[in-house]
C-alpha cells in the first residue's frame, strides 16, 4: 500500500437548488473520514439562461401557475436565494470538520465549470435527486456529463442509501486495477473489510493482494462475478450475493458510465469511479 493512504485531497460536492441536507451531511462525513478539504460548488448552468433567451421558451409554475415565459430576473433571484440557503446549511454541517470547507457559486456550462475547478486528486460527489422527474431533467444530465468529463474521480450517491456501515467493494478487471488500491485505502480508513469482485477473473497466484492484506491488516475477500452483467440490477444483486457493502469502487472504462448509476440504484450505496491510472507497480 502506498505511504499515503490515498491520493485524494479534496471532495467537491456538486450542488443544485434542490440539494437536500442529507447530501451535505454525507459529504461532510466522507471528507472527515478521508481527511479531505470540502468544496461545496453551487452550479448555475448558463444553458438555463440561454434557454430563457429563446422567445418561445416557457416554464411551468406549480400550484396553478400554469405556463409562462421564463423571467430572467426572477430566475436569477431564485438562484441567489437558493445558493445562500444551501451555503448556510453546508457551513453549518461542516462546522466541526477538521479540514477546510469552502462554498463557491459557479456560473457557466457545467462541463467547462468542472474542467476549470476540478483536479485529478479530487472526488466529485453527485447526489441523485429523490424525484424521478428531477433525475430525468436536462440540467441533471448536464451535471453528470460535466462530472464525468472532468479529471476527477466521480462518486454517484443514490437518493436513498441502504447502509453506512459494511465492507468496501472493488469491482476489478485485473490484479492491478486502480479500484483495488482506492477501495483498500477507504476500507482502511473506515476500519472495514475489503471485498474484490473479479469482473473478468484475476490471477489467483498474484502475490500483490496477499501482500496488501499483510501490509494493511485488512481482511480481504475475493469473489468471482463470472459472466454476470453488473450493469443489470438483477444480475448485480446476484453477483454481490450476501454482501452488505457501504461503498463500491470501480475504474472508469471497466464498465459503461451508465453502469455505475445502475449499480448505485440496484445496491442503494454510493459508487466511486476512479481514473484508469495510478495502478500498482
């Protein structure tokens, strides 16, 4: 295991107007566990302002408001109120955090915002909205796209989390898959077991995994996924068998990007997608 427990330095929480208190609390807990700085990034996507500038664009107002032309000044005012409310909640949740906590408002296309703000040693946390209608919005799609196009690792958090204790799982395609070291570092910090699900089969004689267990004191279990399609919720549940994991780690490119969201939804635990670099030597 590297001298440093993990390579991450900062947690970036992508925030939108409907962000829930639980999302902020989860971010604070993870930042505290891994000793990360925390950045709350309130995202005001300029695409919405561009949409408002189209003459025939309309917004639907609830409680009998009906369809109306999008009012730019009203939109800006609502965003400002939401941003300040979320800032107060985040700073309140993070007041006992031993590392630094900042809040920023970012304006512009989300892909460019994440590219400008994020670093390779960041984790960008995206909490999926509770409402299926919100998850289906173009704004949330832009948020996901921006996160996955950044240089950072991405953590997808389902709207309802099944548990916050239990093993950390790495979905690995090889014995030197970066997901193993990342999952091991988190398991070590959380004092949990590490479970390696062997997506394509690992070398049973590879000495690095027993060495990792010896150096860290981690309890490491290995399971074969066989030919199971992990992106399929039913198949995913079968592959995980009786594991009651708290977190899943996978490497970007090992499965399709949408597979991470499907697995998070099926297992109801966060999924961390790390970059396909920084494997073992």
